[in-house]
């Protein structure tokens, strides 16, 4: 488990980061033979990482059998520019260890920022707010998640969220690539390690090679470049939508997956990734979802239900975020989605959090539609 999961002790160090000093990153290691995946994660309130010149090793007041081990040394967070392929990092929200494969340059439409009339994106018909939203370029990264950390984050973020259509006639067959994620630039806490294989993932050594003369010392193999090119259509991240309601921020990233034929008609598929973040101090819980889905064919569908992906996550100061992915299909090449989440406070009162409207667009050019995963 990455040290970032020990957020209470670590965040003070990161937020007061001094470029002149380096800090060791501590990872929780289970010395027992079996770890219960559904065991609740405990915040380490006893250990504190300080910013002195001499790095110190700390022990955690964890259940018996758990120790802390050093996994690397923090680097300066990049305020400008982008991280390169092979950059090791801790996820600042979910705490897992990962490595950057390559960047994506997306358009971020933030409804919390009031834009001028120009360079804005018009809302879909019937969506709440009815205002235009300015898009700005924002960097995201395709990354690998260390498989050792997956069990510890599975209750807060899906580790099999990147899905693709099967490369055969079954139009509804979806498959996932475990341990693949999209990470925003500000979510990355970079570090370095002396290990030649610091990340455990089945694709790590297929995609990257160790080269101590480079910085970072993990360079892309030809297989990574070929994989990126072949699977670009359904991996591509282009638009990100964000909105905050009463300190609950919702971020949506839609992905076009491709078209399949079913019963003499075309079915267009999208996946969408949603992150909810509690930006305040009040503990709340997601109880219901309410979606409205508009298709270019003229249909408007309403979907209501309890929770999301079978869960009703609690968002607290200690665990402020929850992230999941889902799918939608239309019998038209484009459409729109928007809606609300019903949130419950500890006193039993409720309020609705807006889901920012987002477009469902198929390929806009003449390139072939996504044909499924290729390696």
C-alpha cells in the first residue's frame, strides 16, 4: 500500500515541500501470508513524516504483522511542463503507486469558472444551467497501477475501469485491462526509486525498460509505442467536465468505444469515468443517482436508482473521493447525458449534486472506429 494512503501524516510534508530536501516514501507491507481485502483501511495517526534534511524511518500503529518500508524518494512537483514516460508517482488522492506511460491533452470544461462568451461550449438541450462553458487544455496521463496496491484502493476507485469492446460479433461483450488508469497532472506526486522493477504489473516490462543513464530511468519500448498507436481510438481522452455543488465536486470523462451492429441496426458505445470529491469537512453519503440521456435519434431516457455501481460511498475528510466507470449505448452516433446525485448528510437531510452535462460523440474524422483491444 502506497504511503500516500497514510494521508494524515504525508500531506503535511507534500504541501510544504522544500526542493532542497528529499523525503523518503514509506509503504505499508503485510508480512502475513493473507490480507483481507474487505478490511477497512486505517489512517495512521501515530506516525508523522517531517521535512528535515535527514530522512527518518517511521513505524505505524497498524495491526500486528504490518510494517513500513521505504519505496523511494520524493521529487519536486512540476508546476509547469509535463511528466515524461517512465515517471514513478504516488496518486495524491487514492494513494497508489504508479508509472506514467504517456500523456493526453484534454479540454477541461469547468463549470465552476465563469467564462467569457468566446471559446465556450454550449450546453445540450434541456440540461441544467443553460450556460456556455469555456474549455482549457489540461494534461492527463495514461498510467499503470502497481498491482500490490489494487486491493487497498478497490473500495474507493475501480482498478478495472478501462474497458474496450470485444473484437468479434458479440456487440455487448466488454473487457477490461486491470491496473490501467487516467490521472490528472495535479494528482501526481513524483518520486524516484533505485529498484529496476519498482512497479508490479504484467505490462511493466513489456512496455518499459530500465536505462540508468536516462531520467527517469524507465524508457518506452517499441511495444508501448505500437500499443498506443493501435489502441489510440478507444483509449483517447479528449474532454473532461467538472462542476461543484455544496462542496461536492463531480468530474466526468467520456470515452467513445466504437460501433457494433445488432439486429440490423448500429449501436454506439461509450464509457464514462466519474469522480466525486468532498471538498469540505462534512461527512456525506451518496444515496441515489438520476440520469437523463438524450440521443440524436430524438429519444430522451430517464434512469433512477440507488447508489452507483452497487455502492453508496461515504465521502469524508479521511476518504474524500470515490471514482467509478460505467457504460452507455445509443442507436445514434451522438447524444448528451446529465443528471444529479442525491447526497445525504449525517443529520438525515439531503441535497442534489449536479452532474455536469457532457456530450457523447462518435469519431469526427474518417479514421476507422475502435475495433477492440490490440496488443
